[in-house]
C-alpha cells in the first residue's frame, strides 16, 4: 500500500452526479473520500477534521446565479493554514482562473468542462497525485 | 322602333342633318327614341347649344308638342314658342333666341319613329306654307336613311339567328318566320316548303293571323304561294283582289284590303319553299321590303340545305353504309401525322367509291392562297406530266372557290375544262388535261371546312357518265367526310407541332444551365473509367413509352464508337440488355460459353457477329424509382470471371447516379425547386469552363420568337415585376403586329398599380377576359397605364404569370381585337407553359448571373488550378472572418489581415497602403520586410509603384529584380524606399471602382517568387480587405450617427430578448457543464473497466445508468431554457453582495472592493438576471477603468423624494482613469467602446434596463480621479402604488 490509501479527500459539490463520479473515481484510485453537498455540511467537516485535499465547487446553490460559497470554504481552509491542498472544480469558464488563484489562493483550478475539450479522468487523477506528493 | 346602336345612327344622321340645315338655313334637330333610357332625345342637331342637346328629353307619356306629333303623325307649326303651353324647354328656347318651330314626323313604312324639328330664330323671316313641302321631303329622306340603318341591323341579326347551327327543321322554320316578321315589321308571316312527289307546298311555320284560314297545304300552282313556287319569282301584291290566281281558302274574304309579299326559297336553282307575308291595307310592301326578304330567303335556303343534308344522312342507307366505311378509314388515317399520306388515302378511297378512272387531288393552302404541289394522283395516267405552277385560268384555279361540286357529264361542253388557256409555256401545259388524259366526264369536288376550300378533288372518267342524284349526294357526302378527316389530321399535326416547339423551347431555355444527356453520359463514362475497366463499355437508354433501346454511348477496345442504331425492343429471348431492363436487376455473365449462348456482338443488335466473343459481360440497370432508364454494360475479351461483386456494386451505384442525372436533365420542371437548382447551378458552374449564356433580353426575344410559332402574336407583351419595389414594367411588346419601343412612357416602371398585370401578379393566377365587354369593364389600352384611352377595345385578353416557386417574376399577355372568346383552352395552356418556361429561364439566368458575380473570382481560380483550392478555402474563411470585423479600427484590421494572410501568402514581406482621396496622401498602414515590422512614411501621392496601382486600378506584377529596376527607369517614376527589391506583386483594393489602397507582397532578393495565381489570390484578398475596410469606415461613420437614441430605442425590444437569453445562456452553460460534465468520467470508467481482464459488468451497467440519468437531466434543463424569465421581487442587498463576491473572484487582489448597504431595502420588481447584468456591467466598467491598483466602492440606500416617492439609490464609484470630456456624451451609445475585444453595448444596455424599470442612471467623472455612477430605481412598493 502506498501513501494514496492514507490520503483523505473531501469533495464538496451540490451536484449529485459530480459527487458520485468523483467519489467513484478517487475511491478506485485508493483514496479515502468523503463527500458533502452544501456549505454548512462542508463547513462542519472542515472545522471538525483535517483532510489532505479538498475538492470544492464554487457555486453551492445551483439556482443562485451569484452563489460563490465554495470560495468562502476555500478561505476557511486557507485560514486554518495547515497545508491542506485545495482544488477548485467548477462549471464556470476559464475567465475566473486569475481571481481564484491570485485572490483566493487556491492550489489548482480544474474546469468541469474545459473549453473545446472534456473532463479527463486521468489528468485529473494525475493532478491530485501531484498536489498530494507536493505536500509530502 | 330604332333597334340599332345609338352611336351608328348618330353617325349616319350627322351628314344628313348638316345638309338639311344648309338647305333651310335654319337650326335643325332630329328626335328619336333612345332604347336604353326609354326617352325621346336629340340624335342629331345643327345650330342648337350643346347644353340643350345633351339636356333635352321627353318621356313618351309626357304631354308636349313633340309627343303630340309622334302620336298623331301630323306636321305641327308652333308660331310662338313662348306662348305655346306644351313647350317643355321655354327658357332654353329663349336663351337660344328661338321664336317658332316646325315639327315633321319621321316614318318608317307608316310607322312614326321620330320627329324632325326645325327652329326659326327671332330675327328670321319664315313662311311656313312655302317651306312645308320641302320640309316633308327632307323628312322622307331622313326616314329613308333610318330605314336603311334599320334594315342593315336587322339583316345582320337575322343572319346570325338563322345560321346558328340547328339540327331540327321545325326550329329553323320558326326562326325564318320570326326573322321575316322582324325584317318586314309585319306580324303575319308563313313559311312553306316544297315536299313530296307532287311538289306540294306545306306550311311549316306561321304566325296567327285573324284573316288567315291557316291552310296547311297547297298544290303546285295553287294560290299565290303556289304561283310563286312555280315561277320562282318574288311577288309584291298591293291588293290581293287584283289577282285572279288568288283562290278562296287562303284568306278570309271579309277582309278586303290586304297586301302581300311572297318570296321563293331557292336551293341550287330549285325552289324549295316560299316565304309569304301579308298585312292589312293596300300597298303594304315596297321594293326595299322585297330585297330584304330576298336576302332573308337566301339565308333560309342555305340553312334549310344544311338541315336537309343532316337529315338525308339518316335516310340514305346505301350511301351511308359506304360512307361509314370511308369515315372509319379516314378516322384511322387521322392518327397519321402525314397529310400527304392522308390525302393519298382519300384519293384511293374516292377512286374506289366513285368508280373513277383517275383521281386528282389538289391540296390548297388557304392562308397562302397557294396549291400544295405536286397534287395527289391515283389511277393510271396516260402521259407523265408535272405541274409546276397552276395558272389563273386553269380549271383548278377557277373551281377552287366554287362552293358546290361541279358535275360535268361531257367536259368538252364546259369551257372551264375545254377552252385553251394562256399561262403555260411548255407543251404540256398548253394541252388541256382532259385531252391529254382522254377524259370524257368529270366531277370536281371542293373539299371545304367552314366554307373555306382546303382542297379540290377531280374524279375523272374516261367513259361518259350520268351523275344521278344519289351519286351526286354520295360525292358531296364524301367531300364532307374527307374535309373532316383532313381537318382532324391538320389539327393533329398542329398539336404535335406545338408540342414539339414547346419541347424545343424548353430545351433551348434550359440547356444553358443543365448538362445535356451526352454530357451526363460522358461524365459517367469518365467517372466509371476511374473505377473499372471501361474499354468496352456501353450505355443504352430505354424509352418506356416507345419501347426503344438506344445506345447513347459505346466504347470498343478503348475507342469511342458512335452507334446510332435504334432497335425496337421486344422482350426477346436472350437479349442481355433487354433482360436487364425487364428484371430491373444486374446481369452477370462470367464465362465465354454463357455469353455465346446468350448471343453476343460488340455492336448490339447485329445478329450474326463473326467477331471475337467476350469472356465476361456485366450489365446493370439505370434505375429511378421503379423505372429503368437504361443499362450500363461492360464486357471483357480476355478473362472469364472478370467482374467481381464489388464491380457490380460500383457499376450499380454509378448507374443509379446516372439515372438521377438523366432524369434531372430530362425533367427541367424539377428546376422549380430553388435549392436543388442552386446546388445544381453551383455544381454545373464549377464544371462548365465557359459557354455562352442567354441574357435576359435574349430570353425575351426567344420567347417572342418561339411563341410566334404557336400563337398569334400581334398583340403581345412581357412585363416584369420587382417584388421589393413593387413595380411593374414592360420589356417587350407588340401592338397590332408592330413591335413597340418599351422605353417609351407608359411602358416604363409603374409602382403599386391596380392594372390587370398587377392583379395577375397579386393573385398568382392567369387573368382571362373573354369578351369586349369584360375587357372594357376591366380597363384597357394598348399602351399600359393610359387611363384616358378612347380607342378600340380588345375583345379577348389573356395574361399569365411567370412564376417560380412563390415568386412572380412577371406577366406575359396576349390579346386580340374584334373576336370574343378568342382564346381556346390550348392557347391558354400554351401561354402558361410559355410563361413557366420563361420564368425558369429568367430565374436561371438571374441566379446564374448572381452566382457568377459572387463567385466569379473564386470559381475561376478553382477551375483553373485545383491546387489553389486550399488557399481558396482559406481565403473564403478569411473573407468571412474579416467581414465580421467591421467594428475593428483600421490598425486592428491591418493586423488581423497580416495575421491571417500568412496562410496563403508571404506576410514577412508585405505592406498595406491606404489612399486618402481627399488629401491625395498615401499612407502605409502596415509594412513588413523580412518578417520585421517597418515604417514607411506617409507621402503626398507621387510617382511610386503604389501610386501607379492607385492611379490605374490595375495590379502590377514584377518577376525579377532586373525587371523592377527597369520599371523604375521609366521617366517620372520614383523608388521611394530606394530598394527596387526582386519579386514584387501589388494589387489595388477597390470599392465600387474606387481605389482605396494597395496591398503588395514582395521579396528583397529572390526572383520569380510569385506566379500569376499568387497575384490572383492577392487580388481576392485585397477585394475582401477593401470591402471590410470600407465597411469598417462606414461603420465608424454610422457609429457617430447612431447616437440618436430614438432610433436605437427601436431596436431595444428585439435585442433585449436576445441579450437576456444570452445572459441566461451563460447560466445555462454553467448548468450544462454541471450536468453533462460527468459523462466523460463514466465513460472513462467504463473504458478502464473493459480494458481489465475480467470486466465487471455490474459496474458498467451502473455507469451506463449514470450516463442515462445525466442525459435526462440535460433534457430537463433544456426545457427550462425555453421559458423566458419573469419579473420577480429582487433584493438589492443580496444581489449587490453576490456581485461583489463574484467580482472579487475575477479581479486582482490589488483592487479593493467594498460594499455599504442599508439593511432594510425595499425589493425591486425586476428580472433578476437582467438587473444583475446591468449592475454587473457598471461594476465591470469601473474595474476596467482601474488600470492596476485602486478601489471600487458600492453603496445602496433608500431615498425618499420630496413628493414622497420611494426610490433605491445605488452608487458605484471607481478610482479609475475617469471619462474624458469627449467620451462623456458617448458612453451610453450602443457599440461605443474604448476597450478592445468588447462589443461596447454594455452601458447602453444597462441604461435601457434601468430605464425600463422606470429608473435612471447618471454619472460624474473626473479624468485621472475616477467615476461615480448614480442609479435610481423605484422600489417595488412604488411600482405597485402606481399600478
């Protein structure tokens, strides 16, 4: 068993399909995955536990166009300053990259549907691995 | 009563009145009864005021001097008009200075029909007693004129009445009787007919006469009628008592005074009946009545003959049975298209039926007034002779206009046959035919249709004949039948001819666009040769209708052979092609034996070929639906089993294509589908290298030319219609056989008219006016648009629309004078077909020209060099990209061109120069040399190469450095950059023939770098660039003008929905990403799972379910998008907070963003996304104004106006660069922007949204310090209060 098994990941996404898919994908890779669907549950997890890596969606209420609670969570995690990695995974477009990385200090921004492309499971896993290794 | 038309009476009376007035030197008027108004009015006058003439009328029942004269028939002299109490128009008489008047009645045969009125002015002496006789005699003259008019009119009517076709004689006799009554103005008329062996006179019709004993039958010579029948002379009886021949039993002897008129009805000089008229009193009939009745009797005779002929047909059994046989034979001939052949058959039948020795039949062309030579001869001729010309005194010429057969028992007795004649020069012609051929008796039988001779047949006998009545009748009936047969054949021919011409037109008009059959077949062959061995290939076409196979293309041993044979197809045993056609399936023969068994010849149809037998044979049908259009066959001489299954498939596919292509080429009607035609046009235009195409004007001429073969084109016109402008104008016209100059006024464009042409265009249907009256009512002039036309009206008018799809291109019209119901069904059909053809042709030409114009440059390139294709494609895409960038500034456009052009040209060495026409300055907007951007200074237009292109508008092509140096050596030319360079090409950028600049490409050192194609590509690029540059310039100009918000406002409604949708769409994309984004993950999982040794199918099933549920979610989301958002209560604080959050995500940390908001704000009634969008635009605008570091401050608070209205006030302040004074009045203009990459309607739209919510937006700005936007929005409470 390698360090992957020990790595824990929290997935925050209001979309059932994404939670399921990510959980499935990451579990198959041997990570310990927990997933929550809303801001409050996520905040609770963040405050109670420490994960090696967080995967956060930005908009946590699908119907609210201006909801960016995911970034609030990012701020909470970074405030704890325990070296956890945060990946922002969003359905928004590329244009938010600078803001998310510079202003909010996320470790990575991954688009759910990259322009003119599709979500690539392998590259996603690779990125996760990179971030976790970086930590070690 | 006067029954003739008023106008013709007036016309006749005018000169008469003039004469009377001259004789009497007094004003005169004639009063007659006007039928339509049932009044007496002045029909002619001299010396009276026009107003009075138009005004004056008298009702028959009105008491007046005039009506009194009409009733009594007595002359009346009114000595003092003013004191006459029954004078109707006293004041008028006073005005005209009239003192007295004389009224003289006008009579037609004792009947008073009007009054001659003579007026004596106050200053004139007049002695009535002296003048009364002359007045009476003048009145008699007028009466005579009136009677003539009356008679003419009556005869005309009667003629029409009698000669209208009748099958039953009783009706006919009634008609004759009625006509006589009318003509003679006499009630008592009887019609007798000679009947039976004793030639008794039998009454066939009579009008009741109180004095008439209605005796039904007279013996020959009995009574006055019998007398007339016997003598054959008409009889005017002034007093019946004068005649001893008058026998009791005819009239009631109580009536003493009685006059009569009796006229014999003659037929072929035989008396067949008598018309008898009688009236009370003595001398009732005069010579004029006699003439009238004679004319009537003549007409009656002809009518009776016609009816008799009809009846005799039923009675003469023998003749009839023979004739039936002939008729059947002749009808059978009718199918034949050959008139000559038909005439020959008629002559043959005639010889047999009439037992003649020699039949000669001359066909006569009525229109050309010529005989068609040579004549038909049946029977043995004693001497050979050829008639080259028929001279005027020849028997044939003399007899052609005889209505009836001429039976000559001894030809020597008849000078027509026997006398020598003058015309001929040769010996043959001087010897009479009858002498030459030893003719003793002859029957000359005219063959006539509608009283027009179409031929003349001579039945010649070398033995003396007696022509019995039966024989004569037989001959007559034969002639009638022959005439009908010829008529039918001519009609048949005419139909065929018309059809052929129609097809011809169709071809002529459409061949310009379509590939013909041969071209299609050649194309098929060419394509096939790329796929299979076609060295022995043939294409047979099969015509379902005629059952013919025709080899349209054949190759033998690689050489093209021309097989023009047509072999009738019968389903023979063993015919290979035939079998393919019959089975609608391929036939493959793979061995020499099989082929030999089937029979084989390289030339189809050649039965006993001694040549080499093929080893393999493959034929496939050309199928279209269920029809076989033909067969494509291949054979090979060297190998058995040469053709594979693939070969069959390929050949079949090819054959199917061929079938479609052939059908397309055949059915030009399919052209009507615009899209197909466009496709076809593009395809064809790319295949056709050149070829003469018809211009529109040529099409009109062609239509006219072709139509004149089909229709009477004396009056014809083609009008075109411009749908956009709603105008109609004429492009070709002919009036009364003369071609009209349609550039003259009246024919030119007219707008929104309501004429016949416009009606046709509007209804998309033909307009047929069949009578003079209809045309008149509809309005008519030979020159269109002439509303005051008083000339001759057409009697029949037909216009048909030229329609393609839903569009009416125009109208073609045809009309005729003087004949109602002129257009028959097939004329209408032909006109419509013509219009259809014309429409398609015109449309094709237009389409073609359109395509040609658009694609000329491109197609030329494509056609000439295939290798240019890719560059061309790029150029096209370049063009479309460029075209969409009209909002670019000039520099941006130059850069874009430079950036994009590298795909098809060397952009390392190029420049774009712009010519400023107003200041005559050449400006180099962009220049590169060896990949480096260089600056070429602007200059006053001089004598450089660029200027040369600007000046001439022509490209310059220089291949080598040497050539370039030579170029500059020409006197006056200047090398501004002091480097002649090597290869050099430059082209003008032209807009509407105006050179706006130059694009050049070159190389500093390399010679011969560019080809002519490069020049063309560069030119194409320059053309595209020119258009875009010009558009961009126009756009910039337009941009200034668009400031008028009024106009922009109009567009708000439509753009708003679009933009709203766009903002919703952005949200939708987000959702879409959420919903569909996971599908790839599941797919990845499935593919991972499948690549393992033991795939877990439960897992795969699970993943598939997930994909399914994602897809369902997508569909639901799509449904939601369809609904437009509705206004709702929006919390401004929430909105602003969310916006601030989002802004923070998207901006650098160096920009501080702050929000200050009153806790309890009234909500606003708005579409949330719209309002947020508007606010977002202003925020974004502020962020953009901050170049690097700075602050954005938002503030929201309630605001109560003095009048108590409640508002929400929002302030958005940035510490950016501010807005310059020049920009201040523009920032809310649509498409205004200082930022690249922005469309620039953001603020304009924001303002619109805010104003729609009944709010307002203002701003304050200081350059270098920042800007504050003030937004006022009414709270929802306010909106509700105000309803």
